[in-house]
């Protein structure tokens, strides 16, 4: 936390091509504001402006990626600088005005007022290589999401092109995708050369007699297929398959680079998280990219709130409502990563599987049980990283009464 007192507060609202700044004093009196371009000239101008105000603190609102270059520049000459979550600024804006007026100029002034009121509770920003890795992590997530969408589209079109193949085999292996480029529909398989199919299938890990049987079976399925696909359908299949193969290659490349880079700077943390059976290199790396450092969080509840899986409670007088939903005010990317981690541990880890089953027995639906599991996982990871310990199931429950003792 920042316990310094300041005479001036500078709020900066960042957009893609420009940014607005606003300077106020400790009594919230307006001093100066303006608009500058997001370029070399604009950066030098804001540097000169900031240096005019001794004993000041600068505050930027997190904007995904647009703030990164400006923030990285300012921190080279200014140590008192912080980056805040947009949801905090939004809540603060509502608390000081009932008007719904919103401009970049007004937003910069609100950011300045926010930091003037709350600077003692906000951590100062420190630049690290993790910030660039966050962009890489989210690029990787975006590619993975695109792959999932393409797979869905390919499944849908295969219902027309060759539904029987979809029902009997995993068409998303490299060899099967390559097979669909050569034979995109059941009609193409009917005319297929047996040896050609077999040579493509031999790229699968299991070679030999098994693939001979598969090749024969596929031709038999094609001859009895109900498909009515045209050449246009075949074109669509080929396009989607090639697109999917390209995305798979990109995902493989960026995952390798990403995990190596995160391991270079956070290997000990990654190893601690991976000690929980069911958590992979990739999800552990994504997790560390999002949180950056466990010491940023005073307690486990702060980590859960940052993830946005804390309960959303609304209160009016003595009435409390809205407990059934999570706040979603934290990092969406972290929330997605933690959910993937939870899916992994529920399959591979007896302790977390028992906890999920316990919640289901208490009447939780699957979604609520998974959120409870996510929060349980976050609490355990928080404790492990703080204590610098690896996960040991014996420390949390005995094998004989695991299901009864998880809480």
C-alpha cells in the first residue's frame, strides 16, 4: 500500500490514438487539463507537464493494451504511478455524480479525483516483463478460442458432408484433418483409393494393421452414408480444415514460446502450482501472467476478488439480494484460466474431486459447484505460493476419509 501524502494528483484517460490528462490539488481544485496525441511528441509533452508538479502521483485506467506504452514511458522518470481497474473508476464516478455525462476530459478528471481519495489504498505500479507476457497469454487464449469456434463449425458441416465419420472417429487429429483435405465428403471417400487413405492414416501414432481396418471401415461407411453434400460443401470443409490446421500450428508455436518465457522468470511459482495434479504447464503459466506476483494480494479474498469469482451482494436497507451471482469484476482472462484449472483438477485430483462432489451433495448445481471449486483452488494456490510449499494431499485430508474432511 502507498502511505505517502501528495500535493497534486494527475489522472490520465487513454484511448487508441490520444490521451487526456487532468491535474488537481489535494483539495480537489482543478489545476490543468488537456489532450495529447499518442506519439513521441505527446509523450514528451506529458513528461514536461508531470515534472511541473512536485510531490504528485499519476494514475492511469487499465485499457487492455492501449495504456502499456504510455505507462512504460512514464515509469522511466516517475516512481509514483498506479494502474487501476476500470470497474473501480466506474463505481467511483457513480458515487460522486448522478449525471450520466461521459467524455474523455471528464474521465481524466474522475481518475484524478479517484486517486486523490484512494491513493493510500492503491499499490504503486512496478514494470516487469510479465506485462508483455500478459499480451502473449491473451493472444494464445484468443487463438485457442478461435480453434474451438472452427471445430464447432466443422462439426456442423460434417453432419452434411459425412455424418457417419463424425460419429465414429475423432476427426481433429492431424492425420484425419489431412484426410479431409483430400476427401472432404462421403462421395469423395466412395471414389477413394484404399492405399491413399491408408498412407494418410499411417501418420497416426498407431500404425499397421489397425489403420488397414480403419481405411476399410471408412470406405464402408462412405458407401452407406446418408450424405447429400455438394461440391460447395466440400469446398467449405477444405477451407475450415486448412484454417484449423493453421491455427493449431500457431497455437503450438505460441504456447512453446509463452511457457518457456514464463518459466524463465516464474519457474518456482509454476512448479508450486503444477504440484497440484491436474494443472498443466500452460494453465499455470497463464495464471502467473495474470496475477504477476502473489505478494500483490494481502489475503486469499483479494485474490478471489481479482479473479471475479467472489459473490455479488447487493443491499438496500435490511434487504440483501443478488447473492447467487459472481461479481465478474476481476480479470476475465484469469477467470477463464482458473475454470480450466478446475476442470483439470476435478479429473485428476482426489481432494478437489471430493470437494466438488461434496458441493453437489449439498444441492449445488454443476455451475455453482464449479465456482465453489474455483474459489477453493484459489485459496489453496494462495496458501501454497505464500508459504512456498508444494501441494501434498496428505496435508489437506487423509486418503481414508478424504470425502468427509474436505471443507
